[in-house]
């Protein structure tokens, strides 16, 4: 649902050359986070689960970066934007903690 809300945000922002470049990256990273989390949930092995989860963390971090840039430029700033920024931080923290736990569990299983 986060990725869907991010795409709705992207649709609301007026189109121009500088916005378009930033919004394409934001849409790609937010949907990448979603798709890699889904892939982790369907992983065929512990190693694949960890790898996909780590990619989701990277995409979450990138999403935070593009949201930060939007905030700095004053693009799309409204109450919904602020909620999405907060949710982005929370999701990155959750995914990073999950990846760390999965790595520790894999080490302990060896």
C-alpha cells in the first residue's frame, strides 16, 4: 500500500523536466522496495530471503533520499507528503531490522 500511495503522490506533482527526473526515481525506488519485499516473502531459501530483503532496504533508503530531495525543493509538500515521509522512515527501519535478524539467524544456524 505504501508503493501505491507513493505513485499517487507522483501523479499529483506537476510535470516539468526537473520534477520528472526526480519523480521517476521515486516511483522506481518505492515500487522496487515493494516488489523486493514481496520476492523475499516468496524466497526459496534463507539466502535468497536475506538477499531480497537487503535489496528492499536499499530501495527504502533510496526512497527516503528522493523524498528528502522533494522536501528540500518544496515539491509536493502537503500533509499526505509528511505522512509518507514518516512511513518511509518506519519501513526502512523495519526492513533493516528484519534483514539484520535474518542475517544473525543464518549465522547461528551454521
